[in-house]
């Protein structure tokens, strides 16, 4: 499977700050199949699986944005990225990520960080989850002080598998990871093997979840989280913890309202570049 990369170039005739406009566009793009973004000096890059790419929908969205924001100049460039091209570009520019001085996410060609408690080696192969994106980074932050030893874990929408791998390194048992994308599934298998961790990986959507978990991680987009939260709730223990990420701060009330229907309450929130990650606990009845 290939990916579509769309470069969005924005300029504002009346102000220098275009970040807020980029955030609005990215939120809308999530609704039509785009799953990851990378900010640039002039806007951002957006990525979508080629079989999900809807050019007409994107053009309508862009036109609507231009109509509603006449002060913004917006142009786009589209290209197809093949799997091998993705890896070549990634290896050329990739820098390791150190989160809270405890978790070091690196490529195979970087040396381990002897000061970090956990070193995780990944190769993305077009999969989301390198810790560069705020949402993955934030979940790693929240897991820093989370006691996962001896607990069961589900990593839903696992991407590279980095979060599941970290939980296994921290002593979790019965660590499961699921992703709907074939590349992500195969990539997570490779990364689990490279890190020698007992993580079970499946390909599919929320219908593939089996069993109950003490810790449930879902780093996906807002719409899928809202749609699938009832399914998640069926597989989380009565006093379980749910980590959610992949959305903007403006989306938090919607997600908290849905989570409350299933007896989850907020205990922690982290924000990075307007992206948010939540830690919620289920109140036992």
C-alpha cells in the first residue's frame, strides 16, 4: 500500500501566525481519511492511505476553507509515496526522540542512550508512531509514572507498536496491539521482534478486540474514538485506565462526555502543540 502526501502551503496577508489555520484544516482532514501530519515552515504535510484518498472531498474542503478565510492564501501539492521511498526519506532525516529523560525512541542506526531507562528501536515503514508527533510523545509521557507491571494492556491503533513495546518493557503482561492498516500491522510485528518483547499484534479494527484489559490505549482520531468508545468500554476492567490521544484541545469536551457514559473520569491531561492526551479512570460500581 502506498500513501498520498499532500503539502498544504499557507500564507496570511494580515498576520504571521498561520498555526491556527493549519489546525482547523488538519481537524477537517481527519474526517476524510488523513491520519498523520507534519508541520513545516509554510504549513504542513498531510498523509492518507492511497486507497482512502478522496481528491474531490479534499478539493471541496479546500475551497470551503478559502471561502471562509479569504485573508489566507492556500495552495496544495500532491504526490504518491511508495513504501521504499518513505523509509529512505525517514532514514535521511530521522532524529531520535528522548521523552522525559526516561524513554529513548531511536532507529537501528542510532546508538542506545545509556542514560534512558528504556531504549526502543523502531523503523516506521509508513506507520504512524515515531514519538515525533505530539500524540505519541504525550502517551509516552503519561506512561512514565503509570504502574503497568503485571497488568494487561491493549494498544488500539498501534502504528509502529512503540506504545505496546514500552508497556511490555515496563513489565505489563498480555500486551495486545491492533491496527487496521496492513503496513502498520507488519511494521509492528517487525518492531516487536527487534525489541524482543512479548507483544501480540493483530490486523483489524475494534471488532478484533478480545478479553478485558487493565490499561487501554487508543491513539487514533476523534471520530473513530467517539464511534468505537462503546466497544472499548466493553473490554476495559471496572477499575481500568484508558489513555486517549489523536485529537485537538477543542475536541476534549466531546470525548469526556462520551467517556462519562461508560463511567470514565479524567485524572490527567497533557497538551502539546494543541494536541491532547487524556488519562481516564473507570470508577468501579
